[in-house]
């Protein structure tokens, strides 16, 4: 449906030219005025955008409702997690039919014991439009829980402490934290991370004593480098409190015996530019995953508790150029290693006595397997998760001694219609313009013909070395059952094919991310999976940047694009070090105060490259309180697109006036957002039920 046939006119934003100068280059930003969240004119404009979107999609509202009920109907409402044991208690998270939020419970010693409710988020969320419970940390003596709450959706959590014996919530209240906290072994000292009020960077670690005012808390660490974030946790061994500092490419840790919380933290290995490492403690040793000595895909080393600097680190698993070492889990008799080879997850099991070294077998062409919650060193079982594009997720316990696998829980797909044999998944490879092969994981309903007429939704992210693994989704069935093919493009900028895959899609090679996605689209068209009339693309956050760049470079390839919370005004944002996350991003995008990076960024920044031409149908979404990608980036981008585009295709902007980067907080509320997105796609395909 064209915009011209809609009675409500699209909101045209006023223009106030603002000159932005850097490196003798002047950019004119006509919509810079939208940066002010407190300005009523800005709020009025956003409300007008919502009204317009609602009017254009009004005829789809009954279908949206049906889609919402259909997607909700596949989800088990009265559901609970697989219990895990920690310090004598079994912990379970459960949902009750008709309720939106989780209930956190525990049972003493065995799963048949009386249930104790720790937190009922349905009660806690009652008077809030948005509610999120942050990290729960149980004291070593099991009598208290520190917890945190965010009711705004800017990821600024208020930290509190609850007495689990009496149910009393102590008066101690700490504002503006990251949400997580860690108990020392004395049951009265709590370590937590505070955020900078302006940038929201987590930069200070404090120590709090039970039943004292937060005002007198002790600052134990201040991260002064504004490209680093800090955090604090306790090792699985419970022996050490660890303060971590990390930037995109560099890490540093400090350790303190958890029995002496008033002691002084000792630097483990001081930061060195581009030296990355993480630490795990077991018995009298530390195990270190690191890229030291050009170990691009990381290696595993170990050292004693007393000699922690890198010259003492010795190889346990040396570097392998074709295998990315992602994580480890330590048990008393076994070391479990999470690896990635040729894009696929592998779980490797090595006995400490040297007699066993093998991989768990997985029999799928494209799947996801990852280590689960394993808090107990002494266990003879390892928990892991498995799913694939056509296979619902399972939580599995593997017994090291008997080699038996026990499925503790398989995700139920309600509604009676799902049969995994009705769907097909595979991995295909497109050749990028520089000759590199780019993998895609795809899934569709069996029986589809490759005639160029299938609607395809191509999804990707492609930044920060973050890998979108092929995963099962009950929600996605609403697409597949209506004839859509779903594609995850594993483009450069992610880490699907190892660390170099990431290195070749960032900084001055960032353009590979965008051209890989486009070349995957061209491959899907050439191979008759689809055609430009039926090809759709979607990405969120940094994946929204991907959408913005792709739509500037090759708008003719797509019929519709969904850009969720998109990072689209790259140059302006990266020049503004007061915006949350900016300075920590220099290693990802480059620092535009350097002219080379400025020019390169400007060459792909979506907002800077909107020109008069035909664009596909667009649905853009954001949250007013988003702290990661500020609402004004998509707001300005949409305004500029409206001004310059030469087509009559839909340009719709949907703003959640309550929520932030993660969207709505209720368990099912987010499905309404998906229903809107799917209705947008289906409408373009002429699918109305």
C-alpha cells in the first residue's frame, strides 16, 4: 500500500540547520534538534510518527492480534527451568499461566523439598510500566539475597538486600548500579559496580557493609580510562573476588581473597594494549584463556596463585589457527572446552589424568551447542544446551563416567501443529566480491520450489565479534508456516569463522560487513531462493547500522527492511563522548578524532549517506529510553529519508515511549512488537491471515 492512499499524512520534521565541523569537513545536520528528550516538540513529533504508523498498519491490526495469540499459543505459560544446585539448594525459575514475569524459587537439599519463593516479579512489577529484575546473588550462608531492579529501561539498577529467612528488605539502597553484585565470604560485605551518571559507563567498584548507608561505601577501584568498563564477580571456587576491566581489545583483572574483603586487590596481569585474557580458578592454579603471543583464536594457559603475570603462564591447550577457543568449564576430574571450528560449536572433554580427550557428537549440518549452568566443581555431570533451526532447545546432562546423556528438558511447542520433520535447514555459502566464502544458515518449510518467488527474511548482526548462531524459535514458525524462508547470514564482523572473521569486519575493514550481506542477498536471488520483489532484510542495534548502510548501497535488492533500534548516525555519535558507550567503541569503529577513521566512518554512516533515490519499504523501531542507541538516531534518519526519498513506499517509525534497548519487559509484551514487524512483512507480500 502506498503512502499517498493514507489519510493521515506522514509527519514532516522541521529543519534547523546545524553545522558540524571536524577535520575541515562540514556536515549540515537539519535534525540535530531532535536530540533533546525533554523538548515537548520532540515528544510531539515522535507521537505523530506513532500515529502515522498506526494509521498505515490499521488494516493489519486484527491480523496482528491473531499473530500475537498464535505466537503466544506455542509458548508454555506454566513453565519452569531445570533446577540447578548451588551450596545446598536447588534453584528454579518458573512462570505461572496468565502472569507476565518470572518467579524465582529454591528448595533445600532436594527437589522434593518445600518450595521457598525468593522473588515474585509479578508482585514487584505491579505499579510499573517497565520492570526488570537484575542479578540475584545469594550470600554464602544462604540467608540473604542481593538483587536489583530497573523500572525505566536504561539499565540503571537499584541494588537492595533481602533477608530470606524473614522476607524483610533491608533499608540499604544503592542507585545507578549495573545490577550485579558479589558477596564476600563473611556474609556482610558486598561488592558492586556503579555507573557514570552521564555516559552510563560502569567505572567504579564499591564495597558495601550490611546495614550501613550507601553514602559511606568504600571505593575499591576506579576505572579512569574511558574506553574501559569494569565489573566484579567471585570465582567458581569461591576463593577469590575478581575485579575485571575490559575494552574491546584489552583486559585486566585484580584479585582478592574472598575471606579478607577489607584487604587490597592485587593486579593479576596489568593491561597491555591488545592483550586479552580471562581467568578461572581451581585448586592452587589459575587457568587463563588468552591471545598472548599472537594466539588470534586464543589458547588455554595456567599459572600458580602466587605467580600470576604472563611470563609465568604455561600452555595447557596451545593455539590452533583453525579453532576458536570460546570458553572452558572446570570439574574436579575433567576440563570441558567450548570450541568453534568452521563455524560450528564443539564441546571437548578432557580428563585431568590424561586418559580421555574426545568431542561430544552432534549430527546436524547447522546447530547451536553451548555449556549450561555448572556451578559445582565436584559434579560428575556436565549440563549443556542444544538446539537447531528445526529442533527445539534442550537442556541436557552428560555423565562423564557412564557417557549417558539425559535430556532434562526439551522446549515444548504447544498448539499441536509443530512437527520438526516438516521443516528443512541447511548451510549454504555465498562468494563475496573479494572471493571469500560467506556462510548462511537457512530454514524453510519442506516443499518449497526455488522459482524466485519465495519471500525471504535475511537477518544478520555483524559486529563486536558477536556470533548469531542458528537457533530454534517458536515465534519464527509464524513466518515459516506462511511460506517465508529465514536466513541468518554469518557475515564478517561476527566471529562465526574465528577471530579473523571479526578482525576483517571492523575498523578500516568494516565495509566487508555490509558488502558480505549484500553479496549474500545477491546469491539468494541468483540461486532463485527469491527475487528483489520478495527479499526482506532485518537487523537490530549494530545490525540496524547494517540495514541503514545496505539500504543506501543497494536499495533495489529489497522490497522491505526492518531496522530495530538502529545505530545510524555513526560519525556524530562517535564524536560525542558524553553518550553512553561511545568511548568504549573506538576499538570497534575507530576514533573519528583521527581523520582517517572520520573519513572511513563517514563513507558508510547511514544518516550521512541518505540521498534522493528510491528506497524500499521501511519499518524502523526504537525505545525512547534506550541507553545503547539513543532514540534520536533513528528519529533523525527517518526524517531525512522522508525528506529525500523519491518513492511512494512505506516509511514507518514505531517508538516505544516506555521502554529502552531491550524492548518491552513483560514476557509476552515483546510478542506484540514481533506481531507488528511480521504484519508489516506479510502486508507487503499480500498475506493477510
